[in-house]
C-alpha cells in the first residue's frame, strides 16, 4: 500500500532524527511547515527544553509577501531570539521536508541573522 505524503515525511523525519540531536552546546533548529504557516524552534534535546521559538504567526512578523519571503523573516527572527538566549551554533533539522523553497529560505534567513550551521 502506498504511503500518504505525511506518512512519508514522518519516515524521513525519523531517519534524520537518528542522526541530528540537539545538545546544550549545539541545540537543534526544528522546522515545521503547514500549508499556511511556518514554525521554527531551537531545542535542547538532552534537557528537553525549547530555548527559542518563532513562527509566521508572531505579531512582529507581518504576513505580507510570499510564503518564501515570510519564511526568511521567521529565520531572521529565530536567529535574533537564539542569540539573545546565548546560542550561536545549531544543528539544522528540516523535519522531513526537502531543503527547498520555504525551508531553505528559513535556513538562509537564520544564517543571515547570525546563526552558524
């Protein structure tokens, strides 16, 4: 039986998560993408804490422009919040999505904001 799109993504995500794990020194930048919005959070998997989070639903991010442009703004926002929390280097977790379009735009925005990965 064929997998649904979401089942396939979850399979890929579990393969990625076997390798990518967030530590205190190098937390994980996790991305979730819905049809309308995009969410990013910086997670320390050892202590199980979210250090910073940003999404396209935040008030400081205006939803003007294309979804790709908004994703870049979310990337810059998460980078800003991460630097405030004392995080500079991260491990990028694309969450089973292709590194393309909105996910790529978010990653590039985070790099512009000063995160290293």
